[in-house]
């Protein structure tokens, strides 16, 4: 109870200190704002006294391009000593060009405040210069790349917000224009620009919560600060509305991107199941699309969290979308409605075989041979009775129509001019002869033109390897449609190369397209194919296998276009089954692979096709086929008739499990966490513990904000079920290790959730700080130096950086004092080297790194090259080595100053010289309890060794003699009192041995010899009786007498059992101490490095009472805590240092 009160008191003190620090910062900003609102600018005479030289001013102005927290004080002093009245614009330009970090913003604000208080025209120029960053060009002098531009905009927004808070920027309308530009829908088409705008709006929303009308933490402290800001209610409303509208727009964009990703996943899944692998291009495009989607999801979720809106939830509709569409397409056909399975596998296949172009919509009917003779042309046709119904060429139609019209015109004119007909008869005959001659010349010329066009069309035919190309060629052929060209086309289609099997579907599509208007084309082609098939089958030779396969596949493709009747296909199948040998098996299998699935799923041919398949499988079982043919038959059979899959049944859970899932995944929130904890405690824990643990580990399937609540529930349950917290920590650490071993892209969300969960477990005092640092270093070094390094941690993969950022953002703020602060500083150096080894990181990760460092270590040096960080690490390691050597030397010269840090080591290596086994066991037990009390300090300060040196005081000899005299007197009194106790002590049954044995009496030797004989008698198992000595008393004298007791007596058996148990306990304790000493020596000699922990056979958990110290800057209570060592060789230990 007292420890709980101390922990509560410590937490309250930390909260009060944090509030005081925040209040001091706000007071400083308020004072700076008042100075900026009412600046006391010096007059011209004072400025003239300052240095106005060009050289000095130029040197000072150039330093404004590199403003930092370290150089702030010196820069302000230099600015106070110069007169920049004539160089204000240059100073503004250098400030605008400065590359500010998050930790340098406050320094830049103070510098700008100084210049604002001195020069009147500084503020307008500064605001105008900073707003140029948001212009379309990005920068006036040079064009920046997208990454640098995004970082510059982000730092500019932060600087403008701080300038607004301190009163340099007084009008909030500047932010209205910025937000209007960032939320413009024009940028939604540009993926990169959208990502940048979302990141900038997130930064604006986090810093300007007051402008969005959002609730502020510590409202009372911020109320006075924001009261003096010049912002209207309409502006707040605009900010809120604009950001919310933009958030909805990007959520819709995210949904569309998610749908596109799902489609690509389904297509890749089908290709993978069909071919067994994906092409490199498909894999690369999918990975690119997936990373883009994940990046968008993270950005949108961060924006939602900043503006306190629900993060987007993406629908997980699974791979049922395409199947549903195929079912709908097959049901819409009418005759395929009764089929349970769709005929076509996907929508594209169905469209290829069923959606044919309508030639009548593209080609005039007269060119298709379907036009009827007009009534006005009857007389012309009477004069030309031999005119064919089907046109021979396009030129014939063009020449016949004007001739018939001219004849009709002459007849009409002849009725009105009968008188002049005789006079003009000769001239008309001459004109007709000339026209006929011209018609013959045009006809010959047209035939030569048509012949060359048709040859060009046939030459293009093998290159039509897409649906659009073959459809366009079909339309073009219609303009050259004659009986002769149709025959030539059929011959060209029939003579397709036997190795160009990929052209058969497109040739079949062309035949099906032309069949709607030219009935003789499919009939001629089918006749030729059937004739060739019969010839090849009846020949029965084992050659021309490619020609046979080409022929049967062509027939199968025509069957799927409903050009070849099913009877023709079944006839071919029957002929192959009648002679089920050699090439006939190959022909049969190719036919089934082409159209077997189509015929099996069609309702009209399903039964007949199933019978054919059964016959084929019976023939396969009866005949001894070679392995190749056997494999071909099985593949063809299962391609047509896939094995039936069992229906997917939903999991049926017990009511208790359903209730647990409802509590954790539906009801759990900040308001109901106590209620959920009470309900979990009411469960039958022995039956439900494993399932509760399983649900806790599925936290990645819930909301990210619920992870902290799950950790809170774990801490609450650990007070009543210690082993549950140990199991949770063990599973979390194992999942983190498994995630790094697999490095699966699909597990990234799960791995981030576990890192957040581990940090929250530390926040609720369920793990030690050593666990956190072991995990951090494991993330950095796991897999490095192994052959699988490129797989476990590719050079371009920055996901481990995100894992570390997530863990440090969750619990890193606790490492702000003591040894944990030094450990974190040391780790951050190695972390910087790891970041630099990755090269250029994405700007969203760079922003997260900056935010993390600004929160944890705002004054930490950020290195920019591998050489610098390597030099710093070498210096750090050398310093630590020298420190360890000096500590070791100090400990060897002052062995008495070991203190509590080495008490355990001495206790493990040396057994106390005096005392019996009971006292030794109690001392060991006391040391273990002490170890539990110091566990938290040793977990945090295990690397710290402190040696205190003191000057040896000079001792007066007189005082020393006086001290020895008093000590002897005290010892003499103690001996006298002991003798008196022995004289007056009453006789008891458990009497001690007589004192004369120890005082050197004449019976001493006899007693010793008899005791040895007694021991021999105890250990002897061959005798029936045991000789013992009995202590008796006559008067005031004590005597011993010998007597023999039977070995079967319970007294003897009890003594023997007790001595055997004591001996076993001593040997076990001795073995443990020796093992512990060997392990300590190996670690001291470097035999067991820190990265390769010895494999522990099983998990060990212990309950200890935490001490009153604050490890890692946190207060620890007095409740029982669980420490843990994970099994399987993953980690060395997670509790106290043994």
C-alpha cells in the first residue's frame, strides 16, 4: 500500500513538473509576443553608431542561412552589433533559403523577433519571402526536387505558425491561402503531390489545433496563450471545413487505389494458379502499387489522427468479385443459366469469345452483298441482265450505278426530245463507245489495286496478335469482299504455321466475325479442317505431330466460338478414343485442353463430355501408358473437370469465446476499459486464459488506437494472474523475432502493431528497459553478416527504421535520465549509422525521424555522412573501453568498495566459511530476495560501475588502543553471559553434547572416536543393529552410554533419510554455484558476446517485489512484478541481471 502511494506521488510530481515546464515555455512566448506587438525600435542615430560596413554585414547575413540552436546566442549578439537597415532584403532572402530542422525553429523565431523589433520593413519582406515557397515554381532562383521541396514547405509552415504565435505574423489569412492551395483538387491527379500535401496538412493540423477548433491538452494553460491570437470564427470554420473536405477526397482516392490493388491481386492469383509463377514485370508492378497504397494509407491515417477523425477502413471483399461477375455474365446469357459453374473463367475471356464486332455497323451493306436492287434501277438491270447479285469488286459497283442512272436519264430526256433524237443518234452512239472503253480501263485498274491491297492484308494477318488488331483486319477485309478473296482468305487461315499456335484463337475470332455476313467462310474452313483431320488420323503414322496438334486446336477454338458444331468435336474425340495410342493421345489431350472445359460446363454437352472423360480415364487405367502420356491425360482430365472442393464453412465459436471477442474487438474503448477488465476477471480463467491470450495477440486486426488499451488490460490482469503477463510478453517478443526472420511484406502492419504493443507494455511496467534496448539492437543487427542479408534487410527497404521509430515514439520519452538516457544516446548513434547506410530514405520516413529526434533528443547532432558517424562511434567505443579499464583497475585496488553491484557475484562464487548448511541456505535465500529487490536497478544500470575513492584518514594510536581495550571487554562480557546461560538452561530432550568434549577433557578423544564409529555405523548397511551413544545425567554430571538400536527402527531410518536429503541439497547447490561462476567468467573473458546468447531450454518466470527506485525515469510501485526469460534461444533475459 505504501509503495502504491509512493508511485502515485511520483507520477503526480512528474505531471506537475511537465505542466510547469509547459507553462514556462508559454510564458516566454507570451512575453515575446508582447515585445513584437509593441516593438521599441531604435532611432536612426542609434543605428548609425553600429557597424554598417559591407564586409561585416555580409558576414553576419550569411550566417542567417545556417541558423541552429547552438549558434543562436552568438548570432543574436552579432546582429545586435551591426546596422542592417540597408540589408534587410538580403537578410530575409538568406533566412528564406535556410534549411531549418524541427529543433532549429525556435532559434529562428528568436532571430526573426530581434530583426522585427529593430527594422520596421523586415516582417512584410519575411512573410512575402516565405510564401514564395508555396508558389508553383517552388523557388525563384532554382528548381528543387520534390523531396527537398516537400521538406522546405514543411519547415516553412512550422516557422510561419511559430511566427504567428509570437506576433510577427498578425493576420491568419496567410494560412487561409496556404490551406486553400494544399486542399485544391487539382493536385489529386498527381500521386506525389497528393502525398506531399497530406503530409503538410498533417503537420499543420498537429501544430495549429487551435485554428481548426480542436480540443487542446491542458486547456487551462493554453487558454491565455491563444486568447490574444487574431483569428476569426469564420477562419476557423473555413480551416475545419477545407481540411475535412480534403480528407474525404483523399479517402475516396484511397478507396479507388485499394480497388485497383485488389484487382491486380486477383489477376496475379489467377495467373499464379494457372502458370505456377508470375513474371518479373507483374511482380515489380504489384510491389510498386502495393507500396504506393501502403504509403497513402499511412498518410491518410496520420491526417485522420491529427484532425481527430476516424481513420479509413478499407473493405476486405476477398477474391469473390471476379467470380461474382463471371456468374452474372453467364446467367445473363439465358441458356447457360442452369449451370452451377460459369463457362468462362473471367470477364475478359467471355468478352473475347462472345462479344464480336457487328460488321453492319462499320461497313455499308452493299459491300457485304446484302443490298436489294432499287426500283429505279430495274430498267438498267433489264439492259444488263447478267449483273451478279454479289459484287465482284468495289469499282464495279461504282461504275454500274452511274451507268444505270445515265441510261434512265437518257430515257427521260428521250420522251421530251423525240424530234432531235434522230439528229443526235450518231453522236450518242459515239459517246457510248467512249464510255464503255473508259469503264474497261477503270475495271482493269481497280482489279490490280484490289489485288495489291488484299496481298497487303494477308501479309498483315500473322501479326494480328490482339483482339483489336484482328477486328480491324476483319473490317478492312469487308471492303475487299469478293468470292475470290474469300477463298484466298480461307486458304491463308488454313495454312497457318504449325508452330504459331498462339494465332489460332485470333484467326477463329476473325472467322466468327465474318460468319455473321459471309456464311461460306466458316463452311469452307471447317470442311478443310475436317478433311485434314480424317486424313491424318487414318494415315496412322508417327510423324507430323505438330500439324496434328495445330489442326485439332483450330477445331477446338472454332468450337468455343460456336462455329464448329459439338458433334464434330465429339466425333474427333471418339476416333481418338477408339485408337488410344501414340499420337492419338496427344491429339486427344490437346483437344480437351482447348475446348474440353467449355463443353463440360455447357449444359447441352455436359453429360456427353463427362462420359467421354470417364472413358478416357478407364482406358488410361487399363493400358500401360508411359509417364509422359499418363501425365498428359491426367492434366487434361482435371483441367476439364477440376476436383471438387469442400464448401467453406464458417467457424463456429463457443458463446464464451464470442463474448470475449465482443469485449475486445467491439466494446473496448477508453470509456469502457474498466468495464471490460471487470468482465474478463469474471471469466472462468483456467478455461479461457489461452483464448484471451490468443485474442490479445490479434491486436493488429483491430484499431491501432486500441493497442494501448490492450496493454492496459494486460497490466490489470497481471495483478491477479501473474503467468498471463509473462505469456503475453513471451509471445510478443517471439512474434517480433519471427517477423524479422520472415521479412514478409504482408506482415508489416502486424509487426508495427507488435512494436507499439511492446512499448506500451514497458509504459505499464510489464517489461524492463533492457528488453527494449535488446529489441532495438536486434532490429539493427539481425541478419547482417549472413548470406541472407539481402533477403532479411534489403538495401532499399526502410521498414526497420519505421519499427524503431514506432517503438521509441511509444516509450522513448521515459529514457530521459540516468543510465537509460545514456543507453538511448548510444543507441541513437548506431541508429544514425544504420539510416545513413540506407542512402536516401523516403521523405515521409525522414519526417518521422525528424519528429522522433525533436521529441526525444532535440539537441542531438544529426550526422550527414557515414565517415562522420563512424568516427563518432569509434570515439565512443574507445571512451567506453577506457572507462571499463579504469573501473576494473579501481575495483582491483579497492576490493572492499565493491558495494551492492558485485554482491551477487561474490555470493555465487564464494561459500561462507563458517556456519552450518542451514545458515548457508538462508544466506543464499536472502541474497536471492535482495536480488529481486535490486532487480529493477540492475536491469537499468547493469552497465554502470561506480568506484568511490576516499582519502585514508590518519588514526591516533591512543584511540586505537582504547578501541581494542573496549572490544576485549565487550567480548569477555559476552563469554561470561554465555556461560551463565549454559548453567541455568533447563534440561530438554534435544540436549547438546557435553561441553567437556570441546574443552579438551580426557573423554575428548574417546568421544571423537566413538562419533566416527557412530557415523560408520550409520552409513553401514550390512549390520542389523546400529550403535549410538545416549547422553544421561546423574546429579550434576553428564555421562554418555552406548546402546544398540535395530536398523529397522523409525528413528534410524529418519536420521538416514534426513542426512541423505541434506547431502543431495548440498550437491545441487554446489552444482548451481559452479555453473554460475563459470558463466560469469566466460562473460568477463568475452567468450559469450552480447549478440549470441546461449540457448535457454525453457521459459523461466519469477515474481519479485520491485524496489523503490525509478529505473529509466519511471516510478515503480510495490505490486508484484513478473520477470521473464524467453525460451528457444531468442533472447538472453528480460528481467533482472543474475
